[in-house]
C-alpha cells in the first residue's frame, strides 16, 4: 500500500521506506560492532585501572548487545516488508478473482446462477 497513512486502510508503508529503515539499522549495527572491535583491551589509569577496565568491558558488552538488537530488528523489518508484499499480492489477486466472478460468463463457467 503506498497511500498516505490513514488514506484508506488505516496503515500504509512503502517498500522504499522499510528498506531505508533496514539499511539504517544495519548501518548502526555495523558501526557499533566497529566500535567494539577497536576497544582498548588494557587500560592504564593508575590506581583506577581496574574500575576503568570494568566500565570499558561493560560498555563493549552493551555495544555488542545493541548491535545484535539492531541486526535483529533489521531482519524483522526486512521480513515484514516481504510479508506486506505477500499480503498485498494475495489481496490483489482475491479482488481480481472476485471481480471476475461477477462477470456473467464467468459465473456460467463456474456453474453459479444468479
């Protein structure tokens, strides 16, 4: 459906819009993975080295988890895009078939009398 939101069915989407969202989510995941990969392993912060190291390790874990969540969301949006296409194609086909069954010749072929 490519009509504006609420323009006839209560929801709308464009494949391009969903693909843009997928791209942005994947880009964010890649950026967070890059940050986590470049993180400093050993920290020399004097007497605070252990605390700073623990905080950095926690930040790396959060970045990695966030990247995973972004990737998972990207896959769900990608799957939803395909599902919308399938639904729209199915409904379009049903509408076309319903319109054909209204044709008197088609009704006779289907042995339906009205």
